[in-house]
C-alpha cells in the first residue's frame, strides 16, 4: 500500500507486468507495444536494422547473387575482380554468390533450431515446473543431464555418426543439444507463477491443467520465451557454422560454415584470397552481433526499469 | 528552528511511457525535536514518495521538481552524497515496510550490527552495544547469533528498528513499519516504540495508511490526499473534530467492535488521476459536502482551529458537526454501512439445514528432513456448520490454521482425520474430503472462493470478460454472446455498472476495490451455494473496505449463500458476520453469535485479539 502512484515493478524475475506495460506503451501508435519498446533502444534499433538486412538478402538471394553458387565454370582461385567481387573458390565458384545464398542457410538453421529447442525447452520446463513431484524429478534429471553434457563434442559425435546427411540433421542435432538451458529457466519461472492466486482461481473456475498452462501461464512468460528463442537461435547459427567448418555439415548446401571449411581446405591463406576467408567469417559475426544487439532491447522488454533512460 | 523543515516540496514522476505524474505537490511542514508526527493517506497519495524525498532516496523517473528539505540546518536537496552519507543513519534513520527484507540473509544479526558500527566508526564492544539495542526492542541476546531467516517477521522488524536506533538518530522515518504483520505482533512493536521514544527522545515521522495506528501513536497528524497535505492538526484535536471531509471519511471507517451498535462509513469514488490537470479541490468528486466553489477554486492550506486545513467549506465554517465513533456519525458522513450483525437477519436462518458440515477435522503436516521427520498439527478437532444466508466468521492471528481450514473446506487439501460433508439443493450428500477428478470439479461449482489479494487473483494478461467467461463456460455451458451477456449481469450485480465499461479492461486498469468486485463476480458466476472469503478486504484501502463488506453482506442475504469469512480483523467480523469462531493454534477456543463473542469475550485469546486492534477512540476516552 505504500507504493507510489506509478508503481515500477521490481527488476528481474517478474515477467507478468510486461504484457500490461506493452499494451500501455502502444497507446497512440499503430505499432504493437513490444515493438515500440524495442525500437526505442538505440542498440536494439541497430540490431533490428542489421537483422532486417540479412533477412532481405536471404529472401532475395536468387535475385542478388550474380551467379549460381554451385557453378564452377569460372577460373579457380581468383582474387577480387570486377566480375567476381570476392574472387572465386579453388573449384572455380563465385564467392560473393555463395556468401549471399549462405545467408539463407544460417537464418533457416537459426530459425528452425531456435523454434525447435525453444519448444522442447517449453514443454519439458512447463511440465516439470507445473506438475511437480516425481515427474519433476525425472525431467529435472534430464535437464541437468542436458546441461552438463558438453554440447560441441556431442554435436560432433551425433553429426559424424548419423546415417543421414542434410540440413535437417544439423537442425535436429543442434536442438537436441541446446534445449536444456531454456528448460531450466522456464521451469523456475513457472514454479513462481503456479502458486499465484489467479491459477488457483482458474482451477476454481473449472479449467483443466492444459488450459491453465496454455492460457493463464504462457502469456505471462512471453518475454522469457522470446529471450530463450533469441539465445537458442544464436547458439544454433554458431553451432551450424562450427559443424560445417569441421566438415560435418551438409556438403550439398552452401553455408558460411562450409565456405570457411572450403576456404581452409583450398588454402585461401596461401593463395592470398583474403576475401574468401574473411567474408563468411565477417558475415557470421555481424549476424551474431545483430542478435546480441536486439537482446539489449529484449532486456528492456522484460525489465521495465531499463526503459527509463 | 525545527529539526526537519520541508518547504514547498514537489516531486514529479516522469516515466517515458506515461504522462508525468505530480506525486507530491507543494508540500510544506516541519517536525520539531522529539516530536512524533504521523503522515496519513491511502495508496497512491504520495506519502511514501514524500518520505523518500526527505531521505533523498528517490530514483528515476521520480525527481524533486521544486522546494527544499532542511534537516538540522543542512539543505538535503542540494547536499552532496558524502554529506548525505554522514547524515543518514547517524542523525536520520529509517525503517521501511519491507525492512525485514533489508537484513542481509547470509550474515548473522551480530554482523549486521558490527557493519553499522564499523561504517560510522563507533568505538566499543559490538556485542555489548548490540545486546543493549536488542533489549530496547525487547529481544533476547540470543537473536544476535541468528540468521535473518531464523527469525519471525515481527522479530526481523524489531531488529530493523534496533538497527535504525543504533546510532541514536535525531529523526527516525518509519514507513508503514507494521503493515503486513499480525495484529498482535503489531501491537507489541508499537507499544515498544512508544516507550522507546519517551526514553530516548527522538523525533518520528510515521507514515501509514492505518489511521487507527497513527492517531494512537502520534502527537500531530498530517493527512495527505492527491499529493497534497489536506489537514495538519494535533492528534487529539483530529480525533475530537477532524475538519477536512476526507479526514472525517477516514475516521468514519473506524469503530470499536465491542460497542452494541457499530457503524462505519466509507468514501465512495476513487482518488484523482494526478497526471491530469485539475481545477478546484482534488477531493470534490468524492466529497459529501461539496459546494459549487469547490469545483472551481483550489483551496489553500490555511490555519483553522489550532491546525491547518485545505477545505473551502471548513474554512468558511459550514461543515456539519459530528461526533465521531458514535452511531450518528456514520449517517452524517454520507455513505455508511451499519453493522448487520444479528439485527435484520431472517429468523429462520439459524434453523435452516446446513449446506456444509465440518466434523472433527484435524490436519497434520509432516516434513521429512534427512532421516528425521517432524510434524505440525495445523488444525485440531474442528467442527462447525455453514448455513444458507448466514455469515460465519473464522477469526485468529496468522498461523492459527484459518487458511488450512479454508483449503480443506474447498477440497484443495484433505484433512488427516474428520469429515467434511456438503449437502446440495437436491439433497445429495457429498463427502468433500474424498473428492477427486470430475467429482471435485463438480463440487467447485457449489463452493467458490474470494481471494485475499485482488492484485494477484486476476491474471494480468486477461480481460475481465475472459476471467468471467471461464466459470460460465465450464459450469453453465455458456459461450460467446450468451456468456458475455451473463458476465455483464454479474458485473452489475457486484456494483460495476455500466458493465460495458469494464468487460474489456485489463486488471491493471482497475482500482483495488474494482478488482475485488470482479473477483467476487467470478466467484458468483457458477451460482454457488457456499462462498469462502479469505481476508477479502485486508489488501484494500481503508476508505473502501466497508464498501466491499457491504457488497458481500448483501450478496449473502439476497442469494441465500452460506459464507465463511476468514479474517484477523474483528471489526469487519463484527460488521459482517452472524456468528464467530475464534481459532487459536488450530483449536476453536470460542464460538457463538457475533455480538456475544465480540461484545463479551470469555476467552483470553479473543480478548487479546480485541485489545490489539488499533483504537484511537479508546485513547480519547481514556485521556
């Protein structure tokens, strides 16, 4: 009762106020409230613009790329020229075209593996946290297992021994190794939410458990889920690049990781083709940077205190 | 010169996403050495903001936008951090409402004292000084070796008070120091505080929404409304004749529950929105004595009968005279709520067949830590019955097992022994303590709950219409337009009219009282036979409590509901209930018709509860 009129929620844990605050922010504009909060943060704005640029390149890749990335009819191991802005590979493919088309792979892997591991994390975390008891014990054991098993060696092993090859294998390997952290966070969040009176009230209103989780609890965790997704997507993009660089990627798809792998195999350093080596690495780090910058804004979304500067 | 001088102080909140909000507007007052001043107001009136401004503890988006605070000759508004650091705690210390959480959980109490002494270079033996300080607040020296989590809420608050007094400050700012504590514990702390002030002679600024406590403790009381001080007067004068209609309204919500005829009043309406410009008196919209001039002229805080008042009507001496604490006060004050008690109850109610019978119920909690198991008996051999049209109050302090009983009755938990039976309208008989699955869901159609905290009982992301539609869909099979229409009817039945205004609102757009009405409407949606209300008014502002009590009382009698009203507040039990059960440590110690139990308590524990209620009128009568 002693809170001053414009009550500012305590920093951290509470994600419930976010939705309400977001609706309040959007008053007077047509944009959704969460977007206004993100856009106002300068770092986040830069991140959004960078990511938008990557997405545009990926979507219009066939129009932007001057050649087919698999077309090896060009002279091999060229440096940057007017025809081939970033030179050609040891097989005689256009590096710039590969770079443009490779953006697709990274974004698709990031999106798909991000969604997949967020979903696994959500289901496991929510079930463990809400049901409790022995179900929680078993699921928590699995989560802890997922946390302590070193992800990269496991990814390498899974990718190396899997009977099939392809992009989906990479996506599944990354999701299977990367869901545990998100599950842990969602479990602890739901444990604090499930004791709220409105959950008891929903039971008194005759709602079933599944509906209570989906309609009463999940809306109060939106910001947490988004943060989890961003983290998972980031990890997935890095994971794909790592696997591909190690030669465990899908040899038929063009990605920044396979480009790095081939640049290294093709002796780009020896032939002085710096562009072949640097371009995919730079693109990768810029994409990861854009995600990190967006995360600054998402922090402000889940913690109203950060919005006041 | 006074110890603390606040001069035309204004504080404005300028959040990015909301319009600026002038939480404190042009406030001036002073506190002399050794004076005990109460600052009274309801949530959102700016009293805590004012307290924080005095301590220079405001953080963005709040900013001091005008005026000065002078403490002991030092201008606090311009002093640098180093100067402030020297003053804080040495001369000017504080105990917050959540001070019990301000103790560091990983170090022992002894170390917290040691830190305080070390930070301000106090020589001497820490243990000895700390023991002395703990004795001041009536705590044993063994507390020194305890970690904060090993202490109860009341003990932690006493430690915080001892820490605040550690350096013998000249002024202690107490911001709701006992809110959230049990009545009996609160009584203990306040008594000790009054004694300490007499011994040590420090000045106090006591911020609280609880008028009973403030009037009982303070020499002088300032009432705050809408960011302004509306009345400033000696406590005794305030009790005898408050001059601002708002102070009168607040005082009207108190009464001695032991009197044969108890009436309380409430103030209808809501506090002003401080982010909008206002002309005229801020209280005009809720004032029973409002005149035309009040709507156009903003009153000043002017001298009036040994005090200050900000009211045009009072300044021109046109306020009706009232004697507070008496039956006619409530009627003069406008909206009022007479104690129903046993007055106008249908004669047959007591003989009606019970809907819910609790027989010999006990509940034992077993905790297993390692190999050892320990058990606590929360409820022991409790029996009672709920009848249609009758309110049964279950009173007791926290930890007495009230909430455990509520959980057993609503089948959230099962009793260790004993039985709970529910008799439906059609004569069906249900053993509540054995329900599960579909039968349990079916039982909840008949037994619904009104929660204590209206701020956590509604999902912040769901509209009012959604909250009401769920029980309607699950129990009545109503969906879509039919459910919406029924939801609108429910809202109107709890006094939220026109319902169209409220259906699509989110909880944060409603006031506390409106939320509690929505919670009540949701409980009524399945048309239940039994309503369990667990402290439904304890989180609400004093001025609107009676309003919610009146609503609950009307619902019970109009719909012939059986109600279990759980509370620690005997005044509200007196107002609402027909019969009272007093629970002490899981055992029923006294029961009977409300008037008999409260008017002539036989059990010692009941009397302790009654004596713990802050009662300014008792002081007035005695002195």
